[in-house]
C-alpha cells in the first residue's frame, strides 16, 4: 500500500486559501519539523496546488484571495 493514492477534494476557494497559507508557511523557514519528510510533503503540496491554480499568477491575486477567504470564513468571524 506504499504507493496508494489518497485523494482530497477541495473547492477552488479552499485550494487558493490553503495554497496561500502554505506559500507563506514554507517561506518562513523557521519551523520545527520532526522529520524532513514533513517539510517535503508541504513543499510538494504547495507545488501541486500552484500548478493547478490560475489565481497565484493573476494580477488580481490579492482580490481573489480576499474573496475566497470571505466565502469560506465562518459568519461570526467576518469582522476579524
């Protein structure tokens, strides 16, 4: 089962928000990983999302991200 695939479905909004967080997290480089494999998985996930999304390259990326966050955010968290 070592090569079995696990499929996770995300909406495009979820994928964009996750990609943005991963990009910021991976850029920070001040994390305590237990094993380098954990870091590798996060890098790979960021690359996979980046290759599937058009928004990271869009000139209005910030607007698209803000709109995606607003649609996902819990209603009682709207003012945070």
